[in-house]
C-alpha cells in the first residue's frame, strides 16, 4: 500500500488524556464542593461554544460556576482544569517515529477550547510533532461536523483519498470515511503502530 500524503491525529484520547472529561469534572466537583448535576448541565451548554472559540476559558467558568462565585474559586478551578492533562508517552513515541521516518505531513485535528489547547501544545511540545493544528477553537467547527473535515482538506489542498485520520471515537471517523479518507480508530499504542504500518506509513 502506498504511503498517504497526510496523517491527521486527534489529540485528546489518543496522544493525551481528554483533559476535562467526565471523571475530571466529577473530581473537580468533589474537590470544590460543586453540585455535579448542575455543573454538568451548564457544562453541556457552554462546552460547544468554548470548543468553537466563542467562549474563553474565563467565559466557560463564568457560564458553569454558580453566580457570584468568588474569584478564588474560578482561579483554582482554572488551574485544576489545566492540570488534568496527562500524556500517553508510548503513543507519542509512535508518532515521533513516524515524524522521523515518513515523508507524510503530520497534522493535528481536534476539538478543544483555546486556552486548554495552547496549554497542551506547549506543555507536551506537540508543535515538535505537527506542522499544523486544525483545532476547533481556531476553525470554529467541531468534529463530527462534516464541514470541519472539508475545511481541513481545503486548507491543505489535499485529496481526501490521500489522507489518513486517527481518532479514538467512531462517531468522529464516520464523516472522514464519507469524505474518502482512510481511518484508524485508536485503541492502544501497539494497535496504532500496526495500523499505521498496514496503511503504508513508515516508522
């Protein structure tokens, strides 16, 4: 199989932990004595706008915390959110090997709020791996919106059939396949390395 021209990687759930997922929010609610059910309801409303770049992290906190919450609580929760991210070192090593050996373009394609996205790029040196970041906070479109995928290939001036997309969520892979991209559903570093090799990606 010939090597694809572009390999796109999701970040949360593949290269890093999701950073602010259900378990993180439950722990945050416990630590800061928040009503988890009420927080989750407000989170569901605010998160899409945060990930599209329409809300800052400060705006997200204002939208999700109870009215008139003290400044100290917002600052502490902000630090907690930024501290939730952890790397998947073995997966990062797989991508680093590809970067060193393959001639493909490696780009990131993820849903993330701006401050969290930039924190994760800087903290885990993701800009060493990827030439471009198609993050929802920059593009204004979130996966699995088909327009987000079309926007990526349009900017890259790439044939979708020459692209391979890696994501841990099946619902995010469906629009990629509909556009003609190859896909890999991430399960483990070992499975990813094998799937990339089968797709013709050198490492």
